[in-house]
C-alpha cells in the first residue's frame, strides 16, 4: 500500500509539473514581443537568461574562419551595447527563441550583420515578407564590398594547394610572356584600335552609371517627399485626437460618445507606395538610413484599424484608447523627424535635388 501511494503521489507531481510547463509556454506564445539584456554567443545568437535568442532571417556562414567568427560575435555584442534589446518573437523551440531584434537605437541586428558581411540571408524565413528585398540587398552589397565572410580567400591559407596554384600561375605567366614577345609586333599594330574601343566602352559605362545614379537619386527624393507627406498626415491626426482628448477630459461638458457612440482610428493612414515599389534601390541611402527607413515603414499601414466606442463604455477606458493611439502616433512623428533630418544631412532631401537639377 505504501508503494502504491508513493507512485501515485509521484505521478500526480509529475502531471502537475507538465501542466505548469504548458501554462508557461502558452503565456510565452501569447506574448510575442519582449525586451531583454543579451550577450552574443556567435554571429546569429545570444544568451538571454536561460534562453537562447536566434536572430530571425539570417544564418551563420558555415565555412567562415575563426577570426571572422570572433569579429562577428564582438560586432553583435557592441551593437547591443549592454542595453536592453527589443525583440519580436517569430518562432519558439523549447528554450530557443527565434526573433527579429532591434537595439536601443532601433537598428535591426540581423540587417546590420548582413550589411557587414558576418552572416547570410535565411531566404526561406524572409520569403514573401516586407524584409525580403532589403535583407537580400544587404547581403549582395556586403558581397560586392568584400567584407566579413566575403573577403577573397576567406582569410585562410590554402597550404600546399595554394603553392601549387601559385606555381602553375607562374608557369602560365612565363609562357604567356614568351608568346607575347613573339607576337609583340602584331599586337602593337592593333593596339591603337583596342585603346579606342576601350575608351568608347568606358564612356558608355560612365553614361550608364550616371543614368543609374540619377534614377536612384530621384528615388531617394521621392521617398523623402513621401515621408514628409506622411509626417503632415501624422500631425493632422494628432491635432484631431488632441482636441478629442481635451473634450473628454473637460468635466463641464458631457462626452459626445455618450449619446451615440464614436469611433477611434488606432493609427494614421499613411502612404507607402514609393517604398514598396523600390525596395531594391535602398542601398543608395547607406546602411544606417536604409535600416531606419525599413523600420519606419514596417510600423505604418495604408488602411488604418478602428476601435468602436460604445455609449456605455467608461470614460477612463475611452481616454486610455485615445491616449494609446496618440502615443503611437507621436512615436511615428518622432521617427519621421529623424528620417527627414538624415535625408537632409545626406544631401538626399527633395529640395536639395531640385537645386542640383
């Protein structure tokens, strides 16, 4: 009997622990956003207490050398700066959290690591999202600049294979030099024609680059104009709801919603057509500005959401709804001010382009 009671108590405790763990997991799933201090363990992950946070949308390079891995971990630690990081949970596997994270300056950690060549894009994760174009573009820009893992040769020696390749190259060079000596007379005769052709090709390339630069500059000024137009809409939105909030707080006047209800627009309806059509050109803005622009547009909606205010709703709840909407709008207004200043500092503001033209 004592043995039966012991096993019965054991299984009861075990079942209770299972239910407790399930409850904690459900709470974590219901709360996809979190803010925490983290310490980098490699290029794509960091420790946060007893959990490991893996950056969403990026992958560690499998063949990167030890020096690159150490620089990547150090860069991720410096980017977090010992301050709390804001994360959006994408997936959870036990104690491993896959999330998209921003540091205290709203810099996307994954995008920054891509821009500096420390990681590659997880194309399966970003496919179809608003971040697909910017993430792929950041990887390609890092590859073209040959930074991080994209440094030619990977920073490692090839040993005997490298020596063999060098020797083979030397032999081929000497053979080519001999052939060149034999054919030098023939080459000199056609040299002028080759120079002329190269000059024409360089002129055509220069014109193509100028046209491409102009096209990208036009995009930058169009984006600056769209952000300024959105700022005007945000300011108009704040004026309307500041007046509404003032009326709600006036105890001498009956609240209008008490008679027939009302509707609160949860955020201003803003434009994003220029950004959505030109995500492949964001590299013209530079790493920091392009990251700020991406996260500004990730917050805005073309079609706003609404909250219905019923006549029987308590006044303090209505005030809280309006105050929340205004806090979010002021946050957008602050970010738009920062973007407009950055465009001006980079010489990409719309009025700057008009003056240059």
